[in-house]
C-alpha cells in the first residue's frame, strides 16, 4: 500500500531500484540532483537534467511534459552521494503555466519497477513558485528513505540550484531551458544497430517513448496541509550546525560490457527498460526444487522485503570519526524533528477533517436525529481513528529506528559529546587537541521522552551562555515525567511544585561547574582556564571541586573590588590579543598575558556591578569570543531590570539554558518546543571531581 506523505514526513524504502512518477497540471521539467550529506552539489556533473539525462544510477526525461517517469538505482550511486533530490520546474515558452499555483498541485509517487506504489506526496500549498524540490531520497543508517520536501522557489530553477550550493547555477539553468526549448528526444531515436554507434564499442541505451508511459495511479488519499515551511538550518535548537562537505560525487561512468567483452543487445521497441546497473552483477535466483510427482503444489509465498540494516555508530559523512558522529547526531535530531512534525500535522488534519465531516453530516436539521445522524457521526469518528492510528504507526516505526540508532551511538560518543555517566570518562586523559563540539545537555519532545538527543554546540563558542536561576523567569511547565526526572536525577529537594530560589541557585551553580569541568577536560592542558566572579561569596560550596583540585587557583575575591579586578584583566587581554591579531604580531604580547582560552563564570549578577563594570561585561560578551574569552553567567534576569534596557543586548546575545528541565528551545525547521535537560552528573557521582583531578595533574605535567 502506498504511504501518503505530508510535508516533512519520511518513509523507509525496502528496495534500491525504484521509479519516480510525476503528474502535474501542465508541462514541467524534471531533474535530479545528487548531493552530499548536507545536500550540497560538487558541480554540474551532479545534476541529471534534459540536457544531460543520464548520470550513474539516474535517468530523467529529455523534455517537458505533464507526466514523467524517472529511473533511480540507489545501489549504483557513488558512495559520496547521500541525497537524491527530485526537482520540478516550469519551462518558459511551453504551455501557459508560469507558477505552480495556477494549476492543480503536482503529485509524486515512488514505485517499484512494476508500478506498485511505495510512497506518494501531493505538493499542496504552492503559489508563486516556479521551481520546487518535490521529494528527496537520502541515506540513513545504511538504508534509504524518501522524504516529502515541497520547498518552492519563486525565482525559478537558478535560485533552487544556487540554494543547493552550485556555483554555476545560472549557467546550468539556462542550459536546461535551452535543452527543453530544442525539444530533445521528443521522438524516440532509432535503436543503434551496431556497437560502433558509441565510442568504445558500447551500444547506447534506449529510452521508452513518452507516450508509452503508464499514467500514475490516482488512488491517493487527501493530503494533509503542510506542517510548516521547510527551511535550511544549523544544528540543534536554532543555535549551531555542521559545515561539512563530503567528497565530490562521481560523474557518469562508462557502460560496462558483458562477459567475454560482448556488448549487451539493445532492448526491442516497446520492451520494459532494464534499470540494472551495468557494473553490478546480477545475483542468480536460487533453484526451486521440483516437487515429487503427485505432491500438492505449495502456495506461492509473497516476496519478503530485505531486513533493515542495523544502525552503526559513525554512519554519516565526515573525515574523522568525531565529525561523523557529530553529523550523525545532527541527522537524528533532524529526523526526529520531521517525524514529529509529520505526526502532528497528520493528527491536526484528522481533527479538522472530523469537524468538517460532522458539520456536513449535521448541517441539515432533518438529519440531526435518528439512525442516519448516529451512523454519520460513527463513520466520521472511525475515519478519524484510522487516520490517527496510521499516523501513530508511522511515528512508532521512525521512533523505533531512532531509538535503535541512539543505543549504538550514545556509547560511541567521545568525552566532549558523552554524558557524565558514560564509561569514556573513567579512562579519560588529557586531550591532545580541541574537539569540534561540546555537549551542553539533552533534548527531547513530549511524544517520546525516552529518546534524548545530545545538544551539541560547536567550539569555540560563538556566543556566551546564561544559566537562568530566576524563579520568576522559569515556569514549571514540565509534565509529570519531567518532574520525576528532576527529582530523581537532580536532587530530592525538588517537589511537584516549582523549585524555590535557593534550590535553583544551587542547581545553577552545579550546572556551571559541570560545564566548566567539561570544557577544561576536552581542551589540551594549559590551553583553557576558568575565572570566577562571585561578589557575595555565596558560590564557594559549589566551587569546591574546582578549588580543591587546584584547577581554580584561589577563591574569587568578593565585593566590587573583585569584580573590577577580574573584568579589568580580561578586558586588557581582549584588547591586546585583538591588536596582536590585527598586526600579526602574536610574539609581541607581554609575558603576563595568558593566551589560553578563558571561561568567565559570573555569579550573583548584578550585585557588586557598577556602570563601568556592566559596560566591561557587555564588551567581553561582544568581543571576547573572537579572541578566546567566553562568558558563562549564572543570573536572574529579573534582578537586573533596574538597569533598564541597557542590558537587553547582553541577554539577547547569550544562549539561555536552565538548571532543571524546561521546554524553551525551538528547532529551526518547524519550531518544536524542545525540553532541555542540563548536563549534570548523576546524584552521588564523583566523576566531575575525578575529571578535574586529572585536569590538574595534566596541568602540572605540562608546566614541568
């Protein structure tokens, strides 16, 4: 049965040779791009279009038409190809359509070679767009999936190709328009009678005539409205993302001869196209034993789909294992976002359809009573239940795959990405180089609280962090399972109600120390240091692991004098390093300037801060990250309101995190409210203190 997709939803493919059948309200141009893991195109050789209809594993039509068939052999694609995007564009001068909104929405169906539907998607909601990414096939955990995209472009094909990272987007768009205008292959070319028709002695493959293509099936269910606009993003909730480019995809390869160097004969006219990759050997079917004479015939058993491959840690693009794991976590976050978006969209559609059908059934006063009204209500509710059940089944399928992937990915994460209860911290030693990212906590959605995605941010930090310890700005919105987690993992002092101010401050400081310990542990010895501002002297109990191990040389000086001393020293460092960088004279820095990256923990703000100190703090937040000075504030924003709007730019420049689970982060695609959980060690664990002890030991060895 065909899986009808809504925008953003994905569906697993159980085979690698498929057809993509397109139906539109007027002539459209069909093309395919072969992108890396980020969807970027290495060059024009990664685009199959009417002017170059064949790429390795891909074949597209040569003309604009209202119906198309595209042949795709996923098993024949180069290893560098991770995304196969199907593009539709309106040609100029062919037909009257100038926008997709002027005709019926196009439909795309992914089928097997016999025409059996695997997945379908109707591109509703298009308006002024003249080019659109309809669907994409992408690798995930060793298998292929199809995703409904529906991303339209009002500026046409050139803007679409430019958005996929193609430098020659305008030139290629013009080439495609020219090829369509010339009417390439509007008639079927005569089959080549001899091998000499192509350089190298290989016969040119034949293509079916456009009018022989069977129209796509029309048994589509009504599609749900799109969940949300599909944008391009960086990783984790609107904060960060990878910028990784895989090796270039290979261009078209030569056709391989058959055994003994013979050339495969051209298919007869009207015969089905053989989509098998010429360089892939066919696996012979097992011989069927002949039953004994007189034995009853065994019933024919349907062919079972191949078993899905098991997830593998590091199964993503990247030059190193760390980079592959980072990109894999990014992929899990994206897949979970889209799966939940599809489920919510389908559920909303089922609700709206139920209301419409009930309104229609009961709009006539004569039908509001009696058996007819009861039957109409029952039928509407049954349809609603069936739609919701199908949506939940699709979600459960995706969640099961993601949960299995998480089970193998989480134990393989390096220390910078791992939880505090991971075994990698027990054998952790001083790092040799700075990692590419850091784990700031975990994220989950209410539909699946057991599946938690690591929240990773790139290093060095481009913006500071703010741990919100204010009871007025923190609303205890978490559902019961979140409160149970908080009580179990963060301390028994939490109750079913909101945590009090003292408890929030304690947990906020513990979160700050845990983050500082993680940053110290993942940087090479001597390349990262921590400084603390604590005007009231109330942070000493939480700072004990830093002080007792010697990672923090001395307790912070209390009062306004301590604030001024630390801020003055860091401001001087930022100014001197900036001047050295601009003049390319790093060797001219004074010997008392510590060139190691600095993390400044500010507690009890704004107590002890005058106007001059506030100005310096804002300066460090703006200019510090570029030269290795990072800000970590533990503060209640409500207590800083006495400064008025002067501090608003400071708060907006910081990433807010909370010491207890809170749903305040949004993903950049559809804006889900993700519940954030802080990166605290399990209650009673000494892992943070042990890690800080190893950091102090590595520092002593480094100095000696």
